[in-house]
């Protein structure tokens, strides 16, 4: 049943092609204040052309924020979205869904921006996983 839902989601998303490149959808600062505070910031990587780096911080009730780093880079099939592992660990990467059909095997990242709202979700790599949902905040 979950596989059928994932296929339907992919086909629905595949019919909507964004004219905005993934980096432009991500660029800037985002926050979510529902049930706590989480932030995400995306900027061009000054050392690698075409690569963008992101950082998510989730602030909990105690201690410092939990941080996760990401990259978005050009790849053979479009763009690759990676969760950067702890020092020495291999990154976990997914292809960015950009209006094309195809298999969800291994997962695809959907980067949806509507106005000042951003949602980043991984579909097809186990249960659907939301990486971030939030609104534009501050920097652009």
C-alpha cells in the first residue's frame, strides 16, 4: 500500500515541473517555530562551483541544538542532495526529483518551495522522511 501511495505521489509531482532550479528553491534562511525551533540555511559553497551547502539546527528543551549538514551538487541526472555524515562517515545521497518520472528505488528528494514556504522530503527510501518544513526568515 505504501509503495502505491509513493508511486502516486511521484506521478503527481512529476507532472509539475518547476522552472526554478533546486539551489534557488533552497537559497537563504528558513525557520519553523511549531513545537520548538528549527532552522535551515543554504548558501553557495565558495570552494566548489555549483555546490550549495545547508545546515539544519533543531533546538531542543535542553542543551545545544542538534545540527545536520547537507549539500546540493550537480550530478549526471540533475542534482544530488546529500546528508553529510559525521566526520569520516560517508554521506547519504539522493537524486533530486525535478519533474521526471522514474523509480523511487534508493529514494528521491522533493524540494518544494511555494512563496515563502519550504518543504524537503525523501520519498522511496523506506518510510517518507521530512527533512525540513518552514518559512523564509531573514537572509535571502
